[in-house]
């Protein structure tokens, strides 16, 4: 098991949007805790449910709320701020805290927010295309954060990620190049996603293909912006100083 502790890239820009996203997700999670027995109904209303977009008549027959196109798009965005438990939100927010500030530094505040939301949408739609008939609520910021990881890997491949490593009873801390750390993370998502294709259509669990879709979105945006040279130049100064 690998768990990132921090990266080696300082930010030139104060990550206002990244902090805002962490605060928003945390506030929504506190709201979830206050709902008690009403939480499941809240998830069914606010989470992204693929079948609601692709097979609305089937969803209507089983008693779930059905929305139009704009309503379904709204649930794609609202689902990014929902989490299913303490480990879910702590893991997501920690990854966003470590890697999101540098991506915001590279894009600037406004473009970073659009990128984050676009990555979350790409992630949700990827999961929906893979499982269009699923009525299981898809929740979490993981897909949008996966987009952040994909862009980070493209822009900062030589950054060092101080990583806590668990191997059975052996525990240590090592520095891993971001390219290797995030490449391994993506391969793990792809492997788990491939295995999940054999699961029952209505089964719950982790939306692996949302991670894959979000990461692919982040890599694509990362490559396009590099090609167009449309990133903030100061964001890369700390990387070049390492060589």
C-alpha cells in the first residue's frame, strides 16, 4: 500500500479554489452526517445514477426520482461533493490537498475550477457509459481528483512524492517520482476496473471507470495546454530548479 505524504513542488499561487473545494466537500459531508436515516434518500436525489440518464423509464418503474437532461447534468456536479464515509472523504481530500495546489498554480484560479468540474463530468459520463443501466448512486470527488492527478503527471513528472509504504509488516517512507507514483495509481485503477466488468450489473462498490475517465481527461488537457503553451510560466520554475 502506498500513501502520499507531500510533494516537492511549492506553489507560486495561493490555492484559493483548491481550498474552497476541500471546504465545500467537507461542509456537505457534515450535512450528510446530520441527515441520519434520510441520507439514502438524499443520495438517490443528488447523486449521479447512470440509468436515470440512459434509461429513465426503467428508473421510474422502480420508484427513483427521474429528471430531465438538465437535472441529470446537475446531479453530475452535485455528486462530486458527496461522500460515503470518513475514509472516502479523508482520502479524497488528502489527495486533492497534495496535488491540486500545483495544478491550480499552472492553470490559474478560474481555469482550474472549470478543469476540475470538467474532469468530474468526464469521469461520471465514463462510468455511465460503462454501466448505463446501473441504478447505484455514483458519489465522490474521486473522478475530478483523478483529472487533477492526470494533469499533474503530465506537467510535473519529475516532482518527488514523499510516500508512506506498507508492505506487510514493513513500513517506510520513500521519495517516488510523480510519474511512477501516478502511473502506478492509474494502472491500479485500470486493473481493478477491468476486473469489475465481471461484477453483477447492479452491484455497488468503487466506480473504477470514473477514475479512469477522469485521469484520461486530465492527461488530455495537460498535453493540449502544453502544446499550446497556455500555462502560467511561474508554475514550472520550481520544477526546473531541481535539475
